[in-house]
């Protein structure tokens, strides 16, 4: 895995942080953390988009962020576990992984 994909993974982590922050921030420090997470998340997404296909990078970013947010809600905030919701997240992640694999395969064909 090259460093651009690692940037996407880290950006998705910060996406989860800012999404949680939008819901739970209640003082100036948590709002500062939320804004900082937004800046870091989008900075890393933009930087990785300079070298990766933007559509694929964005799909991976959003897919990982969505999955991370749902898992965080269940694990940390007592959201009820719903099998169908988790199954749909798995389908979403399978699509994201498929896009990444397709992008990797296209690079191999061009070489």
C-alpha cells in the first residue's frame, strides 16, 4: 500500500472524528477539535487526490468514513446493533475495495 492510500485511511479516520464532533461537541475545545479534524481530513483527501484517481479516492474516503462512523456509534455511543445496517456497510466496503482493486489492475495494464 503506498503512502497516498495511507493518507486516505488517515483522512477517513479524521472524517469519523469530525462527524462525531458535529453531533457531540458542546464546548470550545471539542469544537476546536472538530474543526481541526475537518481541516486535516480534507487536506489529506486533497493531497492524495493529486496522485490518485479522484473518484476512487473519494469513494474509499467516504466508504471508510461511513463504516467508521456507524461502528463508532454502535461501540461508543450505544446505538443499537442492526444486522441489516451492518450488512449494507459490508456491501459498501466491498464496493470500495472493488474500486481500489480495479484501479490497481488498470495501473498494471498500463505499465
